[in-house]
């Protein structure tokens, strides 16, 4: 759950999302890890955090996420779902 990753509720504002991301990014950034064996976990945590921010900070992606659609980037079920560009992209 992207909201849980950022420690926010669904009612969070765009500003809340940005502030939470900035705070957490400083904590989990892989460059801050000193032990080599912890780097992989830090990279994964940062990737999840970045994915959550990328989705929730974009109004169109957030709307689709909130509606329960699972998609990556601009593709959903093989279709290009950018606003005004809903054609088959397979």
C-alpha cells in the first residue's frame, strides 16, 4: 500500500505526500548505508518509496491507484492510459 509506505492516509494532500517522501528518502537512501550487506535492502526500500511517491504525487496516477487499478507507468492491461491517449499499446 503506497499510503502505508509513506505513512499517510488516503486524505493526504500533495504537500503531505512530498514532505513524507523527502523525510523518508533521507532515512532510507542507499548512499546512507555503511554496511555492504544492508545496501540491497536499502535499495529495495528506496525503490518502493520512489514508486509510492511517483504514483501518489501525480494526480492521474493517484486517481487510478485510488480506484484500485494496478498498472505500471502509463500502461494498464497492455493499454497506454495517459490522459487523452487511451489506445491499444501492445
